[in-house]
């Protein structure tokens, strides 16, 4: 295929392991302290000439991207939307650290208003390590982005030869390569050696079908996540509201139990001081409406984990503060 006929992909880089350089090939854990700068997008493309056989890679001028705060995510989404509006950009590849990769991907899934492919990838080992996973993850991300079947599937996470929906995927291991999994539901497909193959598609609203538009948002409301455990102390939810939280997500035990925070959460809901979402810390299964620990006005997160529930609640609060309407949003996204 002629070079000018290849798809054109924008390459965005945030801080992360994939393009990090360790002290030597045995540096698997302290590469962040090696003193060596991360690789640039141009260096990644130079060391992986296979990329240029698949697509015309455009290294974004905004690199490195910030993804540490809610406002960083808002700005990133604005930038990705602007890139995808360009007729000369056919998709976006985002490289970032795996610790918060799933959150960046899900926020983009909720706020990018395009059917063009957006693929997020990362690595568990730095680029310079023995058996580094970064090069093949980046190659597979490009292969997935240029596959015709990828269009319209929302923001995808590609690592370890697997394609996962950003809503469903989560990091499950600190250092193992097989870390990103969609526990309850499973992968969408695979980036195998012969071809990219899909077996299912995401069913919840995303990207081009989303009602959230960051172009109309100058700031995002504060949402805090509170972790329920046997020794959790009362007062945490009240403190979060006093600090300005408009929403609270409970990382509940079991099926969404609120533990020692139950009484104050009930008061907060009754008094309309903040929206409260019940989620679960266990990692699999749904939190259902009208459960043992819910009170009228509390929102059930379905199978969204606490950290993703906080992102959806943040965006929902830009649309409404009505619990019925926010529950509708959690049911649809």
C-alpha cells in the first residue's frame, strides 16, 4: 500500500512505563528513578519501523499529556476531540501509565464525540527491560486502530494481545503482564498474529452516542470516593461534603454495604447535600437498586467499580442533581 494511502494516527504520550528507560535491562521496578528521560514519540516510531508500514504516525505536539487530575482529563478530552475532528486524522493512539490507564480510557469513552478509533495502551515493563511488553502493545494498538471493525466501538484498551472495552477493563496485577481484564464480561476480541478479531461489542452508551460534551464544561464538580471497611470511622462522608464534594461514591463491602458510614450518608441524601452512589470494592458483580443498604435517593452503580463510578458521577453532575436522572445515567452508561 502506498504511504499516502495508509491511515493517519495521532500518537499521544502521557507519563508511563511503556516509553520509560531503566538503568539497565534488569531494571524492572525502579526505572522511574533511573534519571533517564522517557522516549519521545519520534523515538518510539524510529525503534518500531513496523508502525510506519501500518499507518502514518503523527506525533502530537501536545506531548507529554497530563492525566493526573479531573481537569487534566477534561483538557485531554477536548484535545482528542479536536484531533478527531481533523479530516487528516483517522484515529488516536494514547500511551500512558497502567496505574490509571483505565480511568483515562473510560473518561474519553464518555466524552469523545466521534466514531473514529481511540486506543489506549501501556506496559508493565519499561522499554529497555528484557522481554519488554511495550513494543508489541504499541504495535497491537495501531493494528486495532486501523482495523475497519474497530470504528464505532468506543475507546478501547489493548494490551497483551487482548482488546477490552474501557468501561469494563481493570488492572488486576501489580507487575504481571496479564493485568488488564474485563472480569465479569470478558474481552471484546484479540490482536492475534494473523489478524484482529472481534467477538462482541460494547452495549452501553459511549463516544458518539454520549450526552456529555466537555466543550461546554469549564470546571468539573468534586466527587470523593470513600472506602468501607470494618474499622472505617464515621464522619468521613460529612468531611467530604464540608470540603466541597457534590458527589460521594461508596466503595462498599460486599454488594454495596455502607458500614459505619450508613447514618451520615442517609442524612446527606435526605438533606440533599450531595449525591451518593453505592458501588462495591469486590471487583465483580452488580450493585442493584433498593438493596439492603440503600435509602431513597441513593444511586446504584450497577457493575461500575468505585473509581469509574466517580468519573461517571462527575459528568452526570454537570447535567443534573436529580437522583432519578442520575440513576438513569448510571443505567445507560
